[in-house]
C-alpha cells in the first residue's frame, strides 16, 4: 500500500511540474498569445502550442531516457539517483549565478517553434527537474527490479504526461491573456520565474540526493 501511495505521489509530482513548466513564460506561452494577436484568430493560439509541446516533449525524453536505461541495473540505482540529484542542484546554481539567457535562443526563427522549445527546455534544465522523479518511478517497476524495456517505457510515459500538463496549463494561460487580459497584462502584469526556477532546481536536486544517500 505504501508503495502504491509513493508511486501515486511521484505521478502527481510529474503533473505538478508539468503545470509549473506551463506556467513559466520562458516555456513559450507568450508566443502563442502573440501569434493569436498577430493573426487575429483564436485557432492560432492553439496551433502555436502544438510545436511548443513537441519540442518540450523531445527535450524531456532526451534528458530522461539515458538515465532510465541505466536504472534497470540495480547495483547502480543509488549512485544514479545521487548523481541525478547533484546534477540538478548544480544546474540550478548555474542558472542563479549566470542569469542571462543563452544568446543563440534569440537567433532561432519563429517559424521553428518546436526547435526553439526543445532548445529552451534544455537551456533551463526542464528535463533534469524530472530526473529524480523518473528514476523513482523506474525503481518501483517490477518490485524494485525494473527491466530495460519497462524503464524506457516509464521515462517516455513521464515525458508524455508531463508535457500534456505543461501544454494544458500554457494553453489556459495563453487563452486567458488572448481573450480577456490582452497585451496590457503582458506589459504591466508580467511575472518572471527565473529565480524561482533556479531555486526549485537546487532544492529538488539537493533533496533527491540526500534521500538517495
């Protein structure tokens, strides 16, 4: 019973982080608003989020699959979880110290939204944030001895569920701004989550490493 509750908690965290990523303007929902306003039609808001979600999904899979494919080897389970936690914490510290966004992101043309979303998710360590959770779910499969296939399947499922939550949250915010709040909200009510994002990476990674120890 406790194992089922732990698994349910991990999946809830996957959904929660998806909503958190969708809430963060850096993940792209303002682009959906801008596209809708530029084309003056609601459909443009929805279609913009599809490539943004595809890029985000690819970034999640890229970060999760390599660790998931190793997690089946039970002797490495603890070192892998500690390494994932420390990597996440160090990445968060890097974001807090180096506050500037990579300049190459500004050079990606708007017509390549999926590619932009993929790059920005990796630049922000979005996939790394899911690593400790994904490894925890891989460890629960098969009574603690996950097979290679099950581990890969779990990582893909985590990426899919997370991205769906991210897209739905981003769509809700983009639609609200497009239909009701408008550009005035973006100018006066803009919120920046970069510092919160960096701190959350450090806390999540540090806690994950301590628990795995």
